[in-house]
């Protein structure tokens, strides 16, 4: 008997595939792409609140779609868009570790257990639990 799970469209429901109890999640955070002039750490405050309450944190990774190409706009006056970008788990971990290095709250380090999730609900979904140092080296 072949059985296939069809997930709801929400990542909040799909994260149940990790086996973690959904009621043990605190506030969900979004980790934004950093650039040279903008490196917000406000998401790390919510991770700290969750950690203090012994709750998991679901981190949603930034995506950039339909971002204007300002260089092209300045050159030609025509509006063009940059190719879409999807933050990798490695980039997110690097930003978390950078936040910890600056904030020094004792929340995350290379040995902190994390779960990397990719393409949830798809036939090629990937769910891996490992220390952040190991997750950094995996290709999702």
C-alpha cells in the first residue's frame, strides 16, 4: 500500500515533519539578507526570548525576487530586475554566528543543534538535524 503525505501550503504546518512538538515553538523570525550597509540583528532578540523560555525558533530565510537593478536603471533608465536569490542555510548560520559574536548572549555556537529544512512537502525534501557546524557544510 503506497501512502503519500500531501502537506498544507503553510510552512508552519509542514515544520511538523521534523517531529518537534509545534506547541514548543516560540516566535517565528525572518533572517534578512545582509548587505554592506545594513546588518540588522533584531531577529536575534526574538531568538533570545525563545531560548530563555526553552522554546524552539522557526527561522524563515530571506528571498529576493523582483529586486530592481539600480545600476542598470542609472545607466539606461530602463527598469530591470536582478535574478531571484534564496538565502541558503549556510548564509543564515553565518549570520546567526555573527550575531552571537557581537551580542555575546550564549545562545548559538558551532555546536548548537539545529534542523535544516529544504523543499518541505516536495518529493526531494530534505530535513537534517545536526550541530550548526555540520549543517553549514551540507548542500540543501
